[in-house]
């Protein structure tokens, strides 16, 4: 197990290294003057020169990349001409446009995104698997047809429609909830939860449709297997066949999909964050992309990549726990 | 449980049973029905045993499933009366049916690989079934009962092994576990659907012995569904022969096997390969012992995996095939016979040893250099369903090797394919049909035609008839013999069925654990086996003749 995790971690580092090469190449070797782009539109020539110097753009490309990697692993010192600015270990460089270290910007934005991701994932998994389970239990009946229709509608409704509907219903019309404004968990857990409720539900509903369909189809597949027939032939009740025998075989695909989803949610659920005004990474990414704040874009891609890779390792471990025949080596 | 039925009543009474399945995919819209069982009637006395035999599609399993009401809620239309130990299966409500299943009549299925829940400990699965029927039993008592029945069916160290999951058991142990599950609630009737078909012959013999002992001990009745008349011959008192959903003949097993009344039964019996009967016309051809060897393997070895996980599938095997002869290769699962076969035609590269074809070493050749030999070394596979591309017409499948050779133009290829179809006993007009339109036997003929297409010198047949019914089996075996005589082919015939191999082989190789344990002229090996393993294998083969006791 430990050996397996070490090997997977090594593999993950390899993947992230390749990812960093690709994003770095895309953004820094793109046409145009990287220093001018990074510095922003309102920079004077002196500032641009300073940026060029700090990014060591005079060096060969491989050295620039080496400095970038070095910054992530060991931190980096930037000379501002008069003083030295130290950027601590995972250093993704400086956002000249915001006059801030990129890492600080990410740390500032991460709690909102993490709150959204964890909550929405919980909502979608609970709702999705329950719906899928119910429609598999009631297969052939009216319940199943209604649920199938609902999940189809759920998949087809963009979050800005369902989110808007929820906002109007619960905040404007019924006035049961305040219009969401992000309150950090560390500040006031209760207010945090109340304010996150609608974003969770909006994003969770959208995602749950996918899980409902997946749970239903993999359950039906498992129910057709021979070992289910065995227990049916021994008088085990239909409900127990599903919950006790088929469900376990059906969770594999759900785990695999949810891991990938969970990872990518850390890149920010852009529409949901914008809709509910959450100061998350998605909103940051949109802003950074439109203003061509390259160091920020690179950093967000790296963070998302890391989250996806970690989530997949966790999924494989969970998968092995659910199915003892899978040996981790 | 329910009141004891009077002993004069039969254990099983089936009368006028018909089972029809909706045909095609438009089942709900009142489309046609396929009648799998049609007006079947039979009885089994208390403690008696009945074998239902027939070829695939005869409705024997469908009839057996009806004994436990397993067609309920499947869309099948069941009519007629089924009574098991005094319970009316057709009229029982769902709860009563669940009490019947496992409690009164228990089922053992064919495939022990897939018939147990892969995620749960075997003991827990048996305990669960026990508690379904003994609601007052505690978890501890149920677990103890599971260990007890596992011990009874011969699982060593049962209390500990009860905690194993199915993948930790061998095929034979899984089938024992399924039988243990059936025993758990002391049913009056055991319904076994091809219980030994997926097992090796020695394991099959053990399972059949176990079933006999259990019946003697508990007095439960048995309905045994099998395609193998040999299996039925030694295990049941009465036999019911089915064809197209109807009963052809029914009677005491010895009477029916010795003096069958119906032509169909006679044909069926005649088609059963006998392990004790010499190959018809053996020795007539005088298979050229002095000819130069066609294919010569020396110390052939194949390892899979590396490091401490490495498995040696074939270990230092030496084998010679001469032109026009048939070498039979027999062995149980895991003996390496398929790996050997694939190496002989170089579908797989050996990791050690030498392979010479007409004196030229082809063991280490690269794919590109092998191309010159590909047409001369062909293979026929076991599964005629999955070894043909379902999206291509059979004519195109047969034409593939001809096109790959690139020697003929299109018109000549089509003409050759039609000729080949005719050669294997099919209508040349089927060129444009697709594999699903053919029966298993016809598909195997197509597979043979494809192997013949590039005019090979040697064909390796890997279990070519084991998926087929006995009558079809006999036809395909006859076809292979004719082709060999007419075309001077050398054949390597790989099979687990010793009787089938005897029917075709000049020489025989017995494999075990990747090695050859015995080798010699076929009749000598069958009649005077030297190695203990060969003797054990031959003794385990179920026989039709009561008198023909193993030596």
C-alpha cells in the first residue's frame, strides 16, 4: 500500500511536470512581448523592463522554465531594483497587474472554491445515487419514468437557469434565505452554511443528474449478473438484492466519475461562482484570462491539475476498498 | 415449515408446462412468442432423481427454472401446473415463492465463477440465505451453519475458509460452496443446471460423487439438467430426453441408454464420443512416421510476467508434428495447452526453446519475417461466436486471409471463398450473410473455412468442438477428418475432452502444469496409460456404459 502510494505520487509528479511544460510553453512562448503582457496595459517602459528582468526573459527559455519550477519548489527572490522581494515556496510568480504574489491570490480564493466543491459534491452524490437507486428499484414503473425525465431535464438545464430560479424563489419570492454573500467558514460557520446553501444546491442538482443516470445504468447492469440470479433463486427479496448485492458492484463507476469531477471543481465552477458572487478560483481565472494576467492563469491550471491528479489517486484507493479483488501494486 | 406432504405424493409433479418468451425486441407490442417449453409433463418421486438431457435450445434449463418459479416477472408466459413438495409454484404469491426457493427446492447453477457475489465472504453469503429461511436464527448461528455445510461439501478448514471471497477459491471449490449454499436450509429437492459443465473432468467426478453422497445422506430429490449423457448416466435414476421444448422419451436411465426407443435418442447416443472406443480407421493411413517433421518444437517455454510474479505457462515442451498426422493435446485448465497451441502457429512468441517449421527456426522471427509462414500455419478457435467479426459478412471474413496474402484478384477470391464454403458443407450462397444468422456448428464450419483459405499445411484447433452439442460435435469432427485426408493437412487438436481427442488423434500428448507428462500413439496412451495423472484423468471420464468400469 505504501509502495503503491509512493509510485502513484511519483507518477503524479510526472504528469504535473508535463502539464507545467505545456502551460508554460503556451503562455510564455506565445507571440507578443511576455513582459508587456504580464505587466498589463498601463505600464511604462521602465516597469516593463523591470518585469523582463524579474522574469529573466533575457535567459534561454529552458532557464526561464527552470526558474519557474524552482520558484514552485523552493521559492524565489525578485529584485525590485531597490529591495529584494521574497516569494515563499509554492511561488507561482507575481501578478504585476494586481501587485500581488500569485500564491497569495490563490490562497485567498481557495476557501470559497473548496466550500463550493465539497458541498456541491456531497449534494450531487447523495441526490444522484439515491435517485439512481430508486429508479433501479422501481424499474419499469411510473416512478422510474418520472425520475428519468427529471434527471434528463436536470442535465439539460444550465446552472444559470436553475441558479436564477432558486435565487428568485428562495431569496426574492419566499425570502427564506438571504441573497448569498460569501462568509468564510472560519468567521461564522452557521452563516457560511446558510449562504452556501443555494450554490451547493444549484451546482449539486446539475451534477446529480449525471450520477443518477450512471448509478441506475450500472445497477441495472449488475442486477443482470449471474450472482444476483443465485440469490434471487434462494428467496432473497428484490430490495435486498439491490441494496445488499448489486449496489456494491455499481459504485465503482460512480467513484471514478466523482473523483474526476471533484478535481475539476477545484479549477472553479465558473458559472456558479459568478452567479452567486463567490470569490473563488473560477472567478479569478475568468478575470485573469480576460486581462491576460499570465502568471495567474498558469497557477490556476497547475492547481486544478494537482487537484484532479490527487482526486484520481484517492478514487483508485477507494475503488480497491470497495472491491477486494483489486490489488494495489 | 409447512405441513409434511403425504409420502405417496410425488416430490415434483409437472403437467402441461409451457414457457414462452417474447420474440425479438418488440416484445411488449404483442409480437411473436418463442415457445421454449411446450406441453411438458413429468414427475419425480420423493427422494428420486431425474436427469433432463437434450441439446442446446431444447428447453431443458427453461423447464428446470420453472420448478422454482424463476420465470416470474421476466416477461415469460408460463402455463401448466408445477407442484414441488406439495407447493403449487404457479399459484404461490411472491412471499410463498421466496420461502420455496432455497427452503424447499434449491438451485445449483452452471458457472461457479459468476454465481457467487464477488464482494462478500462465501460464509456470509451462505449465512444470508440461511437467515432468509430461518428468521429466528442469530447471525452467529447462521455463520456456524455456513461453516458446517462448507465442511460437509469438503472445503478444508471450513470455519476459516468461510471468510474467503469467491476469487480466492478454485472453480471446483466454488461449485462446492454453491452446493453448500443449497444444502444450508435442508431442501427437499436440488435442481442442478449443468453443475459440472464449467469444470475439469477430475473435478467433475468429485462434484458428482459429492452429489451422490449428499442424496444418500439427506434423501433429497435431484433434478439434474445436463447436455452430457455421460454425466447423467452415473447420477440419476430416470432420464428425460428433450428436443424443441418437448419430451422425446422418458424412462429408467439404464433402459433408456441401453435400449433407446426413439430415433432421436439413438442418434444422440450414437453421437456421444466414447473414450473406450478406438478411432475408426486408425492406422489405415499409416501416418508417415518416416516423413520429415513438419513442425518441431524443442524445449519450448513461455513465461508471462516478470520478477516474482512470473508464471511459466509452458515449460520445456518438445513436440513433433509430421505431415498429415493429428496430434491430440489434452490437459485440464491451466495446463498450458492453449499457450502451446498459440506458440505452434506463432501467434505468441516463445520465451525459450526452439521452434522449427520445415527445418527453419521460426521461434524468434519478427512479425515481418513471419509473414511468409502465416498462410501455412493456421488456427481454429474455440468460440465460433466471438472469433468471427459480427459486423462483416462471413464471406468477407473467409476472404480476409486471401486478401492479406495478396496473390489473387477480387473475382478469384470470391470464387475461392464460395468453393471453401462448399468444402465445409455450407451453401456457397451464404457469402453475404452475417455470423449471427448461423448456428454454433455452422459458425465453426465458417471458422474452419477461414483457416483453410490460405491453403495451410498445419492447423491448430483449440477446443474446436467444446462449445457444440454432441451431434454437431460429431459432424465437425468428421469434417476435420475428411479435410485432413483430402488435403493432407497436419492437425494439432487441443481439447479437455478425452473422448473427443481419442476420436481424431494419431498421437497423444498429455499436459499438466505446462509440461508434457505422457506422450505416445493415441491407442497406447488410452489403453495402457503409464503416468498416474493420465490414469486419473481417464478414470474420471463419465461413461455411458454401466459395465465399462475404468481399468
